[in-house]
C-alpha cells in the first residue's frame, strides 16, 4: 500500500462509472436495431400465415366454383327434361331433383361470395405488410448505420477511459491493483468503493466498528467493508 493508492482508486472509480455509462449507451443503441428486427420478423411471420391461409382459401374457392358449375349444368339438364317431361311420374321425379339442387346452388353461391370477400381482405393485408416490410427495410438500414456510428463513438470513449485507467493503475501499489481487479469482477459498474457515512457503509449500510472507522480515516491501509467487501474511504464532506 502506498499513500496515493486511495486517491488513485477513487479516480479509477470515476472512470469506471463513465465506462459503465458508455456500456449502457452501447446496449441502448443495439436495442434499437433489435426492436426493429423483432418487428420485422413478426410481420414476416404474419405474412407467411396470411399467405398460407389465402392459398387454402383460393383452392377451396376453385373447388366450390367447380362444384357450382356442375350443379348448374345438372340443373339446366333437369330444366330441359322438365319442359319435355312426358309423364306425371317423370315430372315428380324432376321436381324432387330440382328441389334438392336449388338450395345446394344457393348455399354454394353464398360460400363463394364470402370466400371471395375473405380473399380480398387477405390480399389487402398482404399488400399492407409488404409495403411495411419495404419501408422498414429502408429505415432499418438508416437505423443500423446510426447505431453503428453511435457504438463506434462509445467504444472509442471507452478505450480512452480504459487507457487512463491503466495509466493510473500502473501508478498504484501491487496490493491496490490486485484489490481493484478482484473488486471489479464483483462490482463491475456498480461502484467498488464505498464511503463511511455516519458510521455506516453508504452502499450496504453495514455499521462499521469504531476501530475500523479510525483506520479508514487514517487512510494508511486498504480496508474493506465487512458487509459488502467494497473498499472503504472516509467521508470527507
Ligand atoms: Zn458495505
């Protein structure tokens, strides 16, 4: 331990705080593209679902149209036969056939109409999603380059602070350096130094025994809080 250790470590704490801010800033930059990516991928999933659904609707429409055509043909023939019916028995049989065919035709016509409406709606939705995807692909590139720029600046700032930190650490005693590295592992960007305030650690509020308080105040050795293990420094305010 050397006399300057505590003031050096306090300086390093300030740098660590700044580095922590830039690390947070990098996270918030990258969360911008992540959010956009999520939106785009969820829209793509929706698009796939709708396209799948529309495909089924279209094949069902084709089947129903074919069925309707066949029934219409059948009906035309029955009408023809009806006109030319020779016997009462024939008339009755044809009437029975028409009575069954007509509601089927009407039901099919209704189903075809609602399928066509549903397909229309799906196609509108598909067009909307496609235009969203086109727009977001463009804005994604813009956001991506803003984010890249921001992250580059943040990384540069971190490099500068880390360089300063290294220079200061080089001036510390081996004991102080080792203490810093072990505390950094534990308290990265959460403050590895605490003040003794009104007899308590200002980070974990552990009551510091009077003897330890006096030692900390003297500043002649590196003392850690028995509660949270942070380096203790006197409250000089
Ligand atoms: Zn503590």
